[in-house]
C-alpha cells in the first residue's frame, strides 16, 4: 500500500477529534441528538480504523508516526471527555454533583487509558473499559433520579480498578455469535432511540436496556465460568 493510503487511514482516525469538537458544541447548546450522533459516528470509525490500518500496513508505510497514540487521544475525547461534559450540562444531576461526576469520569477515564493491563487474554478488558459514552447515553435515555445516577457513575468508576472482565463486542472469542448479535441489536436500538430524540417508545426502551445489561455483564459471567473450571 502507498503512503497516501496510510495517511488516509490516519486522517480517518483523526476525524474523530473533529467529531468530538462537534459533539462538544452540540452539548453546549443541549442538542443531544446531534451530540450523540457525532459520538456514534466516532464509535463506528473507531471500529473500522484498526482493520483498515492493518490492511494498509500503516506501521510499515509510516513507521515514525504513532497511530496508537493518535487513537488514544481521539478515543479519550469521545469515550470520556465529551460524555463527562454531557453529564455536567445535561441536568441529570444538580450542579455540584454533576461537576463532581464529570470530574470523576474525566480523571478515572484518563487513568484507565494509561493502564497497560487493560487487555486480557480473552480479547476483553480488565476493569470497566472507560466506555462512558455508552453509560451516559443510557443515563440520558432513562434519566434515573439523582441518587441512582450518582451511584451508577460511582459504580462504574470503581469497576475501572477491579479485576473484573468486560468483553470486546467485536473481538470476543467465546459466545461470539450471541455477543455479536446482541451488539448489532444494541446498535440498532440505539439508532432508533436517537431518531426518537432519546425518548424510548414501546419495546425499544426495554430491548435496549436488556442488550446493554448483557454487554455489560457477559464478560464477568465468562470470567466466573472460567474460574470455576480451574482445578
């Protein structure tokens, strides 16, 4: 592959930074559909840029350019920083608790991205993998009371540092077909909720919640099964 193709892949990854800025601007004016649409597009880009980079041989074509560092910068923006800003601006919490939760998300997310132990042998993640965009989207859809909202944020922050496993929804090995199917359903229901202005109608709200619970817990279930099989 040529260097132009390699640069195109890096540019695709870097476009996530532009999407993060667009999401921040939308958040500032509480345009939640636009904000989460930008985060959703960034999520799709994050899912395809890795395979594209390997196909294009970017590390060989541009050995002096650190695509991993670029990916971390963009991912932190879209997975952590913008969701933290949404929590502060959303009205999910009163002002002081909202700022506290935003700071927790930003700081804990930064610490997780620096943890070299985050990947597991099962193609998953050790601890909650800082996918705060998904957590905050759930909070914005279901809008629990302040106490529960704060508890959910605190709970996932604690899970970041615990030796519990979360699956990678694409690279998962065991229960792969089921997990990939649930992941596709989750994305479909998320798109429906986005089209409905984050207001769950009928079965969509229930189905989205159930698929979210599965993706959040299946890694821990598989971990428990593996531990029980050990002599």
